[in-house]
């Protein structure tokens, strides 16, 4: 079954769920497009006063589909660039939406899935949730505004550790770093996020919208610029020999050998 975005109303709360459970909710450009449209519509719908973003089943989102990325290495670079632009539109729509957007994270939030979490206003995570910027493991750079969010919210050494190390980090540590608002028992992240969303939905929508706008007023131009830089760097990395080796090795479940060709061509 292809990845899709499920939409459900819970009173004044819009629940959006990334659905591709057989692949840990790996993403597809259609989901990017639908996600951006859903957030823009929510921003204009007076009946929607808060949004919750979650994954279907045991995981939040495993990020991009490596099989599709490997196929895109044989296509024109514009194909991958267009896909990343769609992801950027979704990220930008989350940030521009005047309604509070809350991430409910169970299981894995990897790559672009982690970036989606970072774009949200609040994050509720299960105690065993794992977050990872796994791009570097397959010779890629990040997308989805991840470099912007991490660089503006964390000290440089920590941001570098997450992006250059590519190692999973738990919800408890991210809570200590200020990237997660609440850590809940396993299986309770969505319930916690929905409860908080309902509380916010009962609040003063005008003031809440202005609070979000004030806090993010300086980020729009910076984020837009960084999304373009991320897109160009991701495409360049995807067509580099390192990425070919990294993706092949990951799919073959073997260790990559990135230094076999020192010139990288």
C-alpha cells in the first residue's frame, strides 16, 4: 500500500496521520503535497483550532523511501529537487499555520520524519521513542528544514552531533535539551497530544495565532533560504558516489565503504 495522509476531525482538533505502516510510515511526495494542503486548509478553517500530527501504528515516520531515492539516482536531478521542494512546502505550511501543531511521536522519527517533528510547535513523545537524523549513514545531507531547526534551537556541537553522527537519540534526552515538551508512557503519546490540543482549542485562537507569529517572525526568510540550500545539497549528495554506496549498502544490510574512491566521482 502506498504512503498516504489520513485526516480525521476530533471536535475542533484536526488529527493527521502518516500512513504507511508496512514501511514504518516512510514518506512519499504525495504525502508532502497532501500535508501542505491540509495545513493551509486548517489555517483558514475557523472550525479547526489545533492540529495533531502522528503516525499510524507503532512508528511516527521512518523518513524517505530509500528504494525511491535509489531509483531517482537514475532520473534527472530535477525529479529529486521537486520532491524536496514539496517537503519544504509542508514544513513551511506547518510553520505558517496560525493554529498550534502538535507532534505525537511513538517509535521511530527518522530523517524527514524527525524534521517534521521539529517543525511542530509542541512535541509529545513516548518514553521509548527514538529520533535520528540518519541521512549521513547513506551519504546524504538533511532536508525538511532540519539544519535550520537544530542550528537555531541547540548549541552547535549538539546540532553537529545529531546531523554528522547519525545516531539515534531518545525522547528523554531530547526533553532535557528542550526539543520535546512531554515524555509519556509507551502508547500514550497520541492521547497526550490530543488532550493538549483540545485544551489549546478551547483557548483564545486570535492570541494563540499571534503568539506563534511573534515567536517565528524572524525565521520565515531564514527557513525559506535554508530549505533551498538543503535541497541543492541533498540533490548533489544523492548523485555523489558516496550516496550510491551508502544506499546500496543499507539495502543490502552491509557496512558501507565510503572511502573506496577517494576522489568521490
